C-alpha cells in the first residue's frame, strides 16, 4: 500500500488495522457474596477502575457457578459463608469445570483453617473484608496476572 494524495494537497497514509491489545481489555470480575451491601461496595470500588469491569454478581455458591459459566470472568471474588452452597464448595465446582479459574476469597474469617481449606479448594488469593481498596485492586491485578496471593502463615497448619 502506498501513500495517497489527499484532497487538500497533503498526503495521507492508508489506515492499518489495529491489533487488539490485551492491555486495553478490562479484567472481567464476578463477585459472590450473600450480603447485597458487600456486593454494592465492591461494585462501587470496581466502577472507579477503568481496567476492571464487574460482569456479574451472585448471592450464593449455586448462583456463582451459573454466573461463572455464563460470563467466564477473569477473576472471581468469593465469600466463604453463604446459603445453599458455601464458597469452598463453589470454588471446587468452578475449578473442576475450569481449572484455570482465578478466584480470590474475600471473607471476614481470619483463621488459618478457613484460609487453608479455601486454598486447598483452589483459591488463588485470600483477603479479609477489612482490606483497603488499594490492596483489593492490587490483589485482583496480581491474581489476574497469574500470581497467588496467600500469606505464608495462612496455610501452615494444614
């Protein structure tokens, strides 16, 4: 392809097709929690991040599996204690179907046993709900990039 003369006497170059860049593709997030206020809070945090988008919400493990199948999020934020199916069971079910699923547990339970069980179920990260916004966003990015965010003391007793 050559250079073309434009009507105003200047020159123009033919347009080239842009290659799709993964840098511009937002991280798709599914949030799972039985408390609407927590889901709304996560949605508000994510709304301010142009590099992330909330694709779905679920209020229990059964809904989480359905929403995961429908939306194929890049990262799932999962509570542990929920009705119908808890977070650990949902993590196992999702990881059976999608072994590469990236799931971060976001919970109020700080005990090592809960953390260890979630990690054994396939969680790639474990955060307390008391975490600050900046740490949540950083953890989502790191887990999306393939890192596991687990403190060394969270699974020692297993």
